[in-house]
C-alpha cells in the first residue's frame, strides 16, 4: 500500500527551534497542508494507486446480489483514472480491484473526496450488506459537513480482492478515490473543517458589516452586498451540510425550491450591487438596461420558484446568470477604459469568483467536465470577493463623500475672497432667524458696498478691481469677531450677519468696521488705491421674512449712496461722515 503518513517527528524537530507559540501554530498548518496534499496526490494517481477502478457498462437496474456474487464482473470496464463520475443521475455500479495487499497496521481507510450530494454504498469481501455514507438523510437534509466519505477497510485484504460500490450522485463533481491511514484522514478532515469555518465566519462577518454600514449610512449599495453575501452563505451551509446544526432550517433547506430561490436571490442581489457599484445607470445606460432585463428575469424566476420548480428552472437561472456575467464583463471593461477606480476593484475581487462560478455552472450543465478544484475553491473565492467588493464600495463612498465635500466647500466659500457665498449665507441667515425667534434674541445685517467701484475697474483694470474686493473682504473678516459672518453677496457687495445685535449695536459695529477697512488705502498691483465704503443696517422685526430683512438693509445702503457715500445708514440714522469724505 502507498504510504502517505506525514513524517511528523522530523517536522517536530525542525520547528522546535526558538520562535514561540506562533511557530507551533505554523507547524500545525504546514502539517495539515501536507496531509491534504498527500491525499490529493494519491487520489489523482500522482503517487500510484493501490487499486484498479472499473465501472459497470450497463445502466439497467440490477440487484445487488447479482453484482456482489460476481455474475456481472465481465461487464465492468476499467477507467483511466481514480475518480468516480457518474454519467447519469441514476445510481451507478463501480468496483475496486486491489493491486496490492492492504495491511491493517495503520487502520487503512477507503476515502472519497467531494461527498456533497453523493450517496455511496460499499460491499467488502464476504459482506452481504453494504456500508452506507451520505451527506443527506432520507428526506434530503444535510447530515454533517465533511471533506470525505470514509470507509474502514476490513483487515488483511489481499491483492485481487474486489470491493463493490453503488454510487448515487446529484452532481457531476468527481469523487477522487484513495486508500490512506486513519490518522492522516483525521488530519485532513480537521484541516477541511478549519477551512470551512474560516470561510463561513468571514462571509458572515462581512455580511453583518455591510448591513451595519447600510443602517448607519443609508447607502443601498451595502444592502445589496449584504444580501448577496447572506444568500451565498446560506447556499454554502446547505451544500456543505452545516445547515444541519439547526434542524428547523434543515427542514426548509431540504425543499428543492430553497436551493433555486437562494441561488437566484444571490445572483439577483449581486447583479444589482454591481450595477450600483459601477454607476451603470449614470455612465453606461445601455449596459444598465440590459442588466435590468436580466434582473427582471431573475426576479420572475425567484417568485415562481417559491411556488414551484421544474427541471428547466436551474437551466434557465444559470443561463440568465451567465448572460448577466457577460454583460457585467462588458460594463467592467468599459469602466476600465473610463479609468473608474471601481472597475479595478471589480476586476481584482469579482473576476476570480466569476470564473469559478462559470466553471461550476458549466460542469453542472455538462457543458464541460467538472474538475476537482471548482467546488473546493468556491467558498474561499466568495469570501475573497466579498471582502474585496466591501473595500471597493467603501473606497467608492469615500471618494463620493470627498467630491461632495469639495462641492460643498465650493458652494460655501467664495473662490475670489474666501468668505461665504451668497447661497450659503442665505441658508445660514434663515437658520439664525429661526434661532433668534425661538430664543427671543435680536439679529441684524449689514450691507457693504465699495464706493465708485466701476471707476476702479475702468482706471486700474478688472484684475485690480478683483484685488480691491479681495483686500476689503480680508480686512473686514480679520476685524470682525469669530461669531460674525461675512459673505460676498454679489459683485463688490458684501453682507455681514450679526447675531444677538439690535439696530443700534449693529450700527456701531458697521461704523467701526467702515473706519477700520478704509483708514488706509489699498495696495493694489503696486499702487495705493483709496477706497471708501457705504453701508446699510437693518435688524429683524416680528413677522420678518428673509426677503423683508434684506430689502430693508438694501434700502438703507441705497440711502447711504444717495446721501454722499462713505457712510452708514440705518432707518434714517446716518453716522458721522469722516473728514475728507465726499
């Protein structure tokens, strides 16, 4: 018999060098990986098999008695590999002809990989009743998750002995057959359990995080991603048998409709997520419409499958899924050409699992042979894809928020002067008016206008005029208190908002501000330009609207202009005109 026992003492000596507990854990992972690799090598024939595998050519129903008594031995034909793949869904007879004697010193086991949805019955020499292994019970419910179907071999089997197998499989995934020591099977099984647990926990964690982000941020992309991962998690636990830990869920999962409904829901949520993630409705409307058609078809299949499924249901769903994948691939390629960051995340995170799913669907539909790695790699591929898309969605939202903040910055602050814009100050003024009314506090505004601004533009040029506006705004902002707001209201006109100031207090602030800004000429493009300001003051009265308040302040400003400029006016009160003013 081929010996697959891992040489643990040598490994122990090697890894016993200084390194702490992490070194011990790493050693265990290496040992598990070697155990799995050894089983795979024997199962695929890379290290030489202990038996010859043969299949019964006839597919007609034959009693087990006529098989195990050797009557039909001449009808068995040798196959070129050590993998069992049933050509049809009907139970198939196989036999193993031992090429070497099997010693019982290491408790040899007959091992079958990929047990999902397979039932195997084994007749050993001298046994009239078979041993049976299945991941589903008689009602179609998962019994337990497992990496292998394992049979303990009878002691002292000799070369030439024959083991008869009856295999029923609902999938075309090959079951690789090997003979290995019991200890090695245990190690490989534990490694499989760790792998499955890690993947399922990762999927569950990412799904919970996605739903949490959806609740916190109200971004529907996280809801699509969470639904996709939750449906994929449910499908994996059903196929792997973990669902059997919850009997009431296992009862529901045993219904064939559950498989179609959950699979369709996962694809549908995934399609909607990617359409949102790539922004297809905005950037690629034709691709988005094609995906909408696929979504409608998948939604219809989901609704119908809740009531009834047919043999064509899975074929229809898989065909629509492949069409959606092709459309998404086109959309992703076009997004890459547009240099969308999301497309790069999609390529890295989603493309590998898409390739696995396409291979899996093709294998189920017998479009091409089902290979051993497909079902093994799917759980890890889904977890990797979920994590990558979660990061991609988070990066997309971060970029959107950054763009939104930039737009908000541009909307709030004037590009020329750096003070608040007209739109922003009107919103703030409305809020302050509501606050003043609620707390019974006074509120006033000041309109500021640069006198004879057109003459500055005509004499010194428009760039000098822009410099004059900028310097006046800078001086005013530096002189005002932090709680006062100043905005560029339009052209050379500015607005100051004074909370908790009545008309007379605002009038004094305005006069002091006028003197502070105009007491020194402005240095514009190397020239000293004398500038004076006219101002109008108004305070909020009961029943005032925003328009009422601003109109009164504007009227007061107009009165300052009419009275000779370089002054402050508020409801007929004119501040003292400085000496030299005109």
